[in-house]
């Protein structure tokens, strides 16, 4: 019998028009088409996440909490209970598109994490951080082994070892990106505990990635056989290819790019394509695609290329695509799966013991290294931060059928709770303010005769360095009153991990700079160390502070209080142009200055740089400075004169003090009581202005008495009737000096400055400071505007040991051994009308 013809037909159902709709006017339902449905899902996820971020902001919760909670709310636990909503908005047919886009977002986010992470930091990480990382992993991993026997019952067909590995990694991991933002929120990023936490988190993250790759290899291959070995070996080969082939190619691109120019768009496009290629290769090899993207980002050298990639990708990936991944984790989570009191008991036990295990392990190492008990507990809590890596582990585990629905839900809730309690717990336990014992000498006026002059110098860019060094050199460091300088390099935190991990080292390590920020720090540190080596009685302690501009003032004030400084020097937010004008460099610098002035821990000076120190040099390396002080009255002016007086003791400096006195045309305000104040039988009220005037007179009389034998100091009094006359008098002498020192005049209302603030450009400088700093004023005179610490009040003028009568720059001896001839035997006094 001849064989019958057999026809095999393969039917493929494909609707080419089901991507985009023809429109509602054609009768189409947009939710039946994949693109509009995906866009609606994305809108819901982003809006829900943003609303939760806003609601949880007062609780200072990291954004990952809001993103996971958003998915839980949209998923079967809350809104998904409504079948109509679930079938219309999140139907099963849309899951593939949603998860594909979420994984693309995850791919590029892990690439950015790799770009941000400085692999050299791991080599520089001390033993303490490494031991803390391992101790914080071992105990939670052991907890995972214990709980695996309780939770593995419902997971059939999965080897116990694979289940243990997934659960152990999920419990022991620390989310490095989330921890960075938690530390920034708590203002612990630049503290010792913050640096240890960040270094330990990097080591923890690297170990977690290795364990995750191993767990995926085991999950996809039921038995440990030759296939598993090939997965591990091929993954190692991919890493070697990235290190020895890809990294040199990218380094060549960086070298080919001219200094100061951005990398060409062609190379940026190739790198972004390379992310997808790396993800494809590792996925084909048997590990997760995000592993390839992470390694690809890790081999990109730190520097301008990394900054460019982050600027182009971060907002879109972190703000739009990444929330999809966390939302899908929430959509997969069914709280109903956690049923029964025994399951909830297991959940509570997992949370408590896993958290306690990491705290205990971290605390043990901290105590071995003699860290305070509460610091160890705080460090343990910080290391409990969960987020991205744990969610990847759990999602891969669920996709590979290693974790069932109940175990997955339990672990998602564990991650949420453990991360949510960190900020409140650390805020409650860790009180760094307790360490700051109060100190009295927060002003220049209160310095002890034999005490060091502690100054905090803030630097944004190397351009600020020469003038500040010249100013510090001119402030007359002596054996009795040495100059202790704390240099604070201010760096904006842009979300880059490498910026957070700049080593706070006061000496050169001999290594090349890893990025532009570190190169700037090295340049600044070298300049101040050279100054320290060539100047007697000067010590320098450099620090780098990395913060968002919005909270950078808190770091400045914190360091000032911690180091017990008496004076903070801030660079002005404008710089001089070639034609002598002033242009703004960065508006954020002005906000920082204003915030520091609003609540300072000591006296503050803002330096307007116009090339101070560029004048003719005299014998040796000394520079001749001609300094002028405008004295109108008030605490700020007294502080300005105190600092100028100290500078006048330097053998190379001359000082001119111009005191402005109100003329007869200005009437004194009548007494509030209308009675004769000199009548001893009448109770009179002494106002703050009366006390200030009395303090000014006492201070000026003391000054005139002490400068009697100082030929390098000229004191003049000028009688003026309004702001215009004051301005004219200052203009008459501006070109004769290279530095003006003036008080900010906060809280002082004087007719001598009337009308000067009507067109004020920078009110934070005060009336006189703003006038001198304006573009139409002197083009060659630098200005130092000083605000006295408000807490000093008028107690400076008593006979206590802190009295100005006992100050080193007021003791009448500074100029005796300066070996500089005086132009006249006595100080010059002039009175102009």
C-alpha cells in the first residue's frame, strides 16, 4: 500500500496591527494594543512611585522602598484584587513586554553602577572594612541556611544547596547604591563610619555578584556537572576579555579625546551598544544579562567619559525604567501567600534574626578594632540596607522556580522592613553631636594669646587656592599663635560612587589620580603642603567633603565644630574676568555661603578674589600687602578689625583703618522714655545699639592705645552724613590697597550706609562689602567680608582671660622683633571732616 501523503502545517498567530491603535474614533480600545497599554502601565508605575516618594519623604525613606511598595499596591496584594483592574491594566499578555523593558532598564542601571564604582577603592580598602564586610555576610548567610529548611518544604524539584545559596545571598547582601543615598540623607557620608560602611558595602557587593553568578549557574543546571563548569569558566573568560581587551580600547578613546572636550557621540553610541552586547553574551553563557552589563561598566575608567555616560543615562534610566523593575517585583508579590500565623511567625523570625545576625557580626569586628559600641551597632544597621541586588536575586530565583510564591513574598517583605527601619533606627541610636564638646573661642577676638589660630578654608576649585594661601600667609602665624589650617575641598555629590569614595588622605599616596575630582584634590593638597613646608608655624590638614550642594553647608559647619575652628573662609561665588568685571562661576556656591552665614558655628569670612598677593615682592619670598579696614560699628566690624590687626603684625604688611563717624547733620534718635538719661534718679533702658556703640568706642580706644608705637598702622576718622559720602571716601583710597577687610554689618542699621543697599547685588556681603565687590568699583582690590559668631555677644570686652586685652595681636609686642623700620616713631592719627 503506497504511503499516504502527510501534510504538516504550522500555524503562527500574529497580528501585525496589534502594536499601535487606529484611534478611539475608529472604535479601537487602546488597552487591546501593546504600545498604549505599556505606556499606561509605565505612567501608573512612575506616578504611584513619585506619590509614595513624596509621602515617605518626611520619614526619610530611600526611594527603593517607594518603588517596591508601588508595585505591591498595583499588584495582586491591593489593587490587583479587583479582577477588572488587573485584567484591563496588567493582563497576562502584557507581562512579556513589561518585563522586557524592565530588564533593559535594569541592564543599563547596573552598567551605571559599574561605571560609578571605583575598583581601585577595593584595593585601598583597609582590613577593617574587609573584615566587617565578611563578618556581616557570614552570620546572615548561616541564618539563610537555617531558614532554608523551614521554607524549602514547598519548593519541590529544587536542590537544597541551590535554595540555600539564593536565600543566603538575599539575606547577606548589602545594597551599595541604596546605602550611598541613605548615608547622604543622614549626613554620614563624610564621617568615619560612613567611609567604613561604603568600603564594606563595595566588598559585600562584589562577593554577592560572584555568589549570584554561581547561584544562577546552579539553578539553570540541575546537577553540578560539566555544563556548570563551562558556565563558570566562560564567565571568567568574559571578565578577562573585558579587562584586557575592552578596557584598553576605551582608554585609547579617552586618550584620543582632546583635554577639556567631550567624548565623540560615535564612541558613546558604541559603548551603549556594548552594554547590550555584554548582556547578550552573559545571558547566552548561562549567567544573567545584568552581570555582563555590570562588568562592562566596571572596566570603564573613571573620569570625564564616566561622567558623560552618567549624565546621558542616569535620569532616564533611574527615573523611568528602573521603577519598572521594582514595580514588577511588587506585582509578583502576593501578600495573601503569607497565610497562617506560623508563616507570619517565620517572617518575623527571619527579619529579626537576619538583621540581628548582620548587626552582631559587624559589631564583633567593630569591638575588636576598638570602635565605640554604638558605632558598631550603627554600622551593622547600615549594612542591613537592601535593594537592588537582593531584588535581582529574588526575581532570578522566582523565574528559575527556586523560590515559590510564598518564599518570594516573605523575602520581599523582609527587604522592605529591613531597609525601612534603618534610617529611623540610626537616627535614634547614632548621635554624633554628642562628641562635639562646646568650645568658647569661636571668634578671632576670643583667641588665647598662646593658642593656635584654627581656620577652616573651603575650596571649590584650584583657582581659589593662590589667593587664600596668600591671605593665610599674611595672617601672621607665630610661634606663640601658630596657624592650624583645615582645608576642605568641596565636591558636589552627583550620585557617583567614585565621588563618595575619594580617599580623605592628607598626604600623597604616589598613585595617579583616578578621576578629575581626585586630580583636583591632589593639586589642592599639594599646594597647601608646599605652603606648609615653606612657612613656619603652619600646619595643614586636608579633607574632601562630598555632598549635594543643597546640604553642603551642613558639612562645612560640622567640620568647623568638630575641629573647633574660630574662622571659616569661603570663596565668593563670582570670579574676576579679563576686563576686570565679575562673573558668576556657579550659583550653588552663593547658596552655600548664604546657608553657612545663616547659622554658623564660628566667625565666617567671604573672600572676593581679585588677585591678592600678586603685588611686588620685597626681601626673600615675602609679599608686601597694603590692607584697609572700613569701620562703621557693630560686632562684625570689630571682628574684621581684630583679624586685620593680627595681619598688621606681619612684617610685610601695612594697615589703614578708616573709622566713619556720623556728622552733625544726622540727629540722634530720642530716648524711648523721653526723659533725661543722665539723671541718676531715672531708670534708663540701655538698648542693643547703645551697647554696641559703647563696645565700639572701647575697642577703638584700646586699638589706638596699642598701636601708639606702630608706624605701619594708620588710623583715620572720617565724618560723613550719608551713604554717598561714605562711598566717595572709600573710592578715594581704593587703589592704594590690595585688600579691604570689612564687617558684614548684620543687624546694624546705620545712617552712614543709607541708600547703599537700594541696588544691592549680593546682600550676604552687607552694604560696604557689596559696594566693594560690585563690578563698577575697584578692579584690583580683593575684599574679605567678615561676620562675627553671634554667640560671642559683648562678653569679649570684660577682663576675663578671653578678653581682647590679652589677645596675641593686641599685646603690644608683635612688631618689636620684625626688623622692619617704622616710617615714624608713632602711629598716625588723622581726623577728616
